[in-house]
């Protein structure tokens, strides 16, 4: 099959492979001649669409026809515009769905003294300020011998902040870095400071709260004669502690998985994103938790999520999260619909509504149990919404800070980067999987080829997630791709 009509209400179909001018496609309304070459992931009009009329995909309006569009014509940015605006009113009309039945599943992970669970047993060096980034990297390079036994890695996550920041930016950096220190995939952490930055050690400790002195050590470089020698000594102490942890059998109900997309194409909402949605429903049915972020990529599809909020209080929090992000755009003189990216458009995504309707499918059909601020920690079982932008590095850092054990990252164009949490890449199409097998862990393209159903792919993805939680490395981990990016909105001194 070379095309798909996703919803019975749709007036466009999506090409599952390149379709040449003159080919015919058959629908319930009859045979249609394709009037132009249509690339994989792009849309074809199934009926005549008058200028000013809605274009329907996923059963939802994804834009307005800028001119008359004839049946069989290519439908894209040249003849469709967004219908989004900065102002929208929302009404809570709850809709709930049954989750799939699921038998208990397990993985091999690490139980922590504070009751949390980790899927990796690593040592992390967290710089509180960019001035010590190279020192942190030198400490990693000069202490690789500590990675042995059950100590699975030694990593640092450098960044340019921690000084010359004011107000919310200063607080955001402090909050996010403290959240990374608390992450259960880190069996031990060295917090590395310079000594004169405005993110002081005292402030950081206050943000961190209580900590295990065997697990977390602090080093202020200006206070010692040789920071490499002292840092290496502290890392040896941390490694001795981290090495006491062993993998053990743990219920899948303890897993927290983040969900993200990037480098999307026209098949993202047809294959990979709904496959992740099927996975999400299955993990939640097992008692686990998933987290959906990228607030600007909810614009145009937010009501689909809002109506699945557990109660009116959660609904109000979700509305505030979206409206606050819209105000963020407006305060900087930007329109809320300045999206999708050039790569998205080349892959067949026409408007932000088109992108958003595909994006939110990663959230499956489960009810939304919580709404979190940026770098807020997951505390409730089920599906949480996390405030954060769509930028890949910023949002995956945000997800890691929220406490997710791993991140499922769907992509139609391909991207190599990884977050501190294991980042498992899922291709929307088989061609990408075959071309960039060194980046991609899981191929959802078989759905478009008719080789498996969304449910079958979702079950297969659950198996891979449990294997990854038990120690199987992602491609990002094999390649050594791990980095962070912190959200910034204000003045740099």
C-alpha cells in the first residue's frame, strides 16, 4: 500500500512511499488520479477543497486552504496555511479510554537507598559553572580505570552557565543541575565548582536538599592546590560506593520513560509516534510512568490532551502550561505558530497543527495524571505533561532532570545526539533505519510497509525498553553521545 487515510473524516491521504504523477489511488469514494509527484510523507487531496476550507488529517483540522485544491493535488505549504492564533479558550470535556490488559513484566535494575530505581550505575560529574568544564573533562579522561565491575561509566555534562545569570535564569540553572545530581541512574556524583561564581556551593546545597555523603561529594577548585589530584581522590571514594550496587529483578511499574520527537517527517504521526503511544499505554497499564513534553508542539492539538486530564485541577494546570508558553512567545515578539522547521517541511509536515497532531500521539490514550514545571520531578504514576520547549537538547535535558530513566526519541530525518539518560532512537521509516543504523535503535517503518500493526510494534518496543533498562546499550551510549542544554530566557551580565 502506497498511501494511508488516517481517519475517516480526513480529506487528505499521506503517501507511504513516493507516488508519481498519473498514478491512481482508490478510496471509498472511488479512484483518484494523482496530479503531481508526491514524496513519501506528503499529502494528497482526496476531494476538492475550496479556498478557506479546512484541511483535515488525523480527524482534526491541520490548516486552511489558501486556494482551491483539486482532488489528486499535492497538499503542502504552497496551498495551506495555519489557522492558529495566540488566543484560544478551552473547555474541559473529559474523555477517558481503557488501557490494554498487561501481565506483570520485570527488568534488571539498581535499587537505591532512597527508594528510587536506576537502570544505569554510573558516576556523574556535574559542573556548577562553565569555567570548570575542561577540569571536569580532564577528571573523566584521567580516571577511566574506575569504570569496572558494576560501575558502568564516568561522565560529565558541561554547560556555559552558573555565573553572570540573574533572576529566573539563575534559579533555573540551579534547579536543573540539582535535579541531575539526584538522578537515580547516577550511583554517585561529584559536584564541581570554581569558587567565585554566583551559583555558590551554599545555594546549590540548599537547592539539593538532603543528600547521601557517600553518594555526593563536593569540590571547589579554588580551595585546593591541585584540583585534578583532589578530584581523582574523591572520585575513587565515589567509585568504591557505586561498586557496591548490583542489578536485581525489579517490576516494570518502577520505570519512568520520557517521550520526544525531533527531525520529524510526514510519517512521524503515522508510524513512530503512535507506536510510542501504544508503548506508553502498555507501560502505564503495568503501573509505570511516561512523560510528554515539547509544549510548543502541542499548539493546535492541546485539546486532545486537555480532555484526557484526570480532573479539573489537572486540566487547569495544563491550560496554564500552554498559555504561559504562548505568552513566552508573545513577550519576545514571536508568533506561536513559528514552526515547523525546514527539515520538517521537507519531510511532509505543513503546519504546526499538522506537526502537533502527530506529536501528541506519543502520549497514547492514557489519562493525564500530573503537569510539571520545567525540571519538575515525576511523583505520580501514569502520564505526566512536562513544561519545556521543543528544542531537542533542551527538552531531553528537561526530561532527564524530571527523573526519566530513558528517553524514546522518534525521528524521520535522523539525529545523533543523546541525553544523560539513555536515549533510544526510533525511525519513522525503514529507509532511515537502513541508512543510519549507527544512530537508530528501533524501526517503526514496518507499520507503513504493512509488516506489523501499531499494537505489534508497541509490544516489540516494550520488549526493547525492558532490555535497555536491564543494561542493553542504546546507539547513543555506544557512540558516547551525551550532552545537556539548559533553558535560558533572560539577561547575561
